[in-house]
C-alpha cells in the first residue's frame, strides 16, 4: 500500500506520463488537422501543444536538474528566470490551444 | 497617474494567472461543446469528457491552489494528522489535468483521423486495353 501510494501519488510518475502522452497525441492530431485539412486553427493548436509539451517537460525535469550547485553557478537572477520559464510556456501554450481550437471550430463551421 | 496601493496588486501576474486560467478553461469547454454539437458517436463524447476534465482542472482546482485555499501536498508536513484532504485534492488535481489532456488528445486524434490509414493520393488503375488509350499506330 505504501509503495503504491508513493508510486502513484507522491511521485506521480504514471499520471505525469499519461499527461505528456496526451499532449503528444494532441500535437500530432493538430499537425494532421493543419496539414491534411488545411485548417488554420490546426497550426495554432500545434504551436500551443508544443509550447505546453515543452513547459510540462520542463516542469517535470527542472526540480531534478536544478541542484543548489547549479543555481549558484547560474546566479540568482538566471536561476529564477529558468525556474519561472516553464510557467510562461504553459500559459502561452494554453492560450494557443484554446485559440487554435476556436479557430478550428470556426473553420469547421465555414467548411460545412 | 497614480494607483492606490491596494489596486495595483490586482494587475500583477500572480493575480491575473488564475483569472486567465478560469477564462481559458471555460472557453475550452464552450468551444469543444460548440464543435461537437449535432454530432454523435464516441469521438465527441471523448472530446467533451477531456474538455470537461480540463475545465474542472483549470477553472476550479488550479485557482484554488494558487489562491492558497488548498495546500500542495509537497508543502504539507509529514506530521500532519489530517492527511486525507490534501491527498484527495492532489489526486483530483493530478487526475483532472493529466487525464484531461490524455482524453482531450485522444478525442482530437480521433477527430483528426490520426489512427486511420491514409488512402493513397495516386489513383491506381488497371492498365486499360481499350483502343482509345492505346498507342497510336
């Protein structure tokens, strides 16, 4: 029970992997939409999904990479910027995904 | 032009981000609903389920965490006697965000036909022996 608890909840490896896989699928589907169907929302959706994927991976990786020694080597300001950059990526990515989905919906409406 | 000091923090990033996420979550659900309106089958159901999970995660759970009403699991001390509520909220957050992206991604992949084999763009024709297409003698 304790092992399962740690695996699923404290570390959250499986669910994080599920989220990253879902974002990858979203990006692939958006590429397919913009390439095959020439939907302009698909391009925005692709950009948004890629930004979200980058931000999500950075959020998952940075706590393991940014050791105190590395922080001292970068200096305070640079380390702060690197730590906060994923959240800017996530914000921009969310905006891109929502805007792209809206554009794709408008495209569907115009097409049919 | 000067602002009163208690208004200025409302325009900061820390105050705008929850509002942004609430608006984006609601708009995502609305757009997905408009997109799948009038269609039937499993694709719109999966897409709407994903959008609903994401809307719950972005519009309800994440702003509560950012407002400090819910305490993240990593900041709860191990000696806390009431561990069930932070763990359950953490579970709600993790499942709604990650599961939401997975369901939404699968739904959009089905919508885009990602799992279907693409037909060959070149038409395959049997060699015709009719004189109209035959070599001119």
